[in-house]
C-alpha cells in the first residue's frame, strides 16, 4: 500500500513539483544511495553523522519514522526521527538532564540530508517542520539532536525549529558536537535575564556559558564569521531544574 502524501509543492529553484511522504523499509536502497551521494559531496565528511543500514532498518521498523521528498520517483531528501533505547549510551536525555523515567518521552532528531543538486530550496527546514508536526505529542514531550560545530546549515535548521543549544561536548567516540533540545510543551520561553554573543569558533567560551546556565538560541553572520547568541533565563531552563 502506497504511503499517503504528507505535503507537496514546487521547488523554488527549478519549479519542479515535489511531494513528501513517509518512508518505509522498501525505500532503504534509495535512502542509502542518497546518503552516499551527500557524503561524497561534502568537503568535510565528518560533518555528517551517517547512519548504517542497520540503524535505518531500526528506525523504519517502528522505532521512529522517516519522511522523504521526491521529484517524480527520485528521492532527493529525507529526515529521520529516532526513538532511542532507554539504555542507549548515546541517549540525549542524559545530556538534557532528564530523569531516567522521562527518557521514553524524548525522541531524537536524527540525520537530515538533501541531494546536492536540490540545495537552496529550504528543504531541510521544511522537512523539519513536517517531522515536528508528525511527532506524537501524547507520547513525546522532548526532542533532541546533535550537530557538528561547523555544520552551519544544520545548526541554523535546528535552531529555526525551536531547539536550543544545551551542551557542546564530545560525542560519538570523541567528535565535538552541539547538543540541542526542545520541550514541546513550552510554547513560550521566559524573557532572557542575560544575553551573550560568542564567536562560533570559541569553544571554551561557549562551554563556560553553557555550564553557567546559558542556552544557545540563534546563529548569525558577522564580519565574515559566525556568532552564536546565548541567553540565560530566570526560570525553568537549566539542566538541574529539569531533573
């Protein structure tokens, strides 16, 4: 049975029609091929935390969900959401300061890729909006993700989806990663009591801010580089307060 169309439209750059639907195990070969194409196009392949066939199989077997964007019959982009095992050593609930009993309420925003020929259409964030809309909010309260510090498009994407940087630390066998987090029940965040702007490359300064209760909320270009805006709020935002 063919999956229902979640959305459709026309690409900004070419005007080609596209549609978005849920992916299933029969799409695995196309998923792996697209991931390989995207990996090969990157000047810094470590920016992409690629998934193995087994990890995709795990998601597509009911442990999360994936959506795909198609032009005609060709898969040109996908996003994955993973329901991690509560005993997964990389479970981001630990980084978010969640109590173990709340781990089942967290879903991971996993890999997101767009074919190099179709970049510039805003598909990554568009698919992000769709996956957020399709998260079962009766089951999940939290969304978390990791991003390479210099993968600016992915970092912008996660921040645009309402996530905030809560940590900058080594993950995945020593790879430096931002950890981002969103509480889906908090529609409005308290006004900041303090704001700091830090150069994207200043890891130590960012880690210090994060350790003292700040959260990264936006990224912006400045004089040929990028800066991160960090905010500290007076209530409800520290890891310890979520425990």
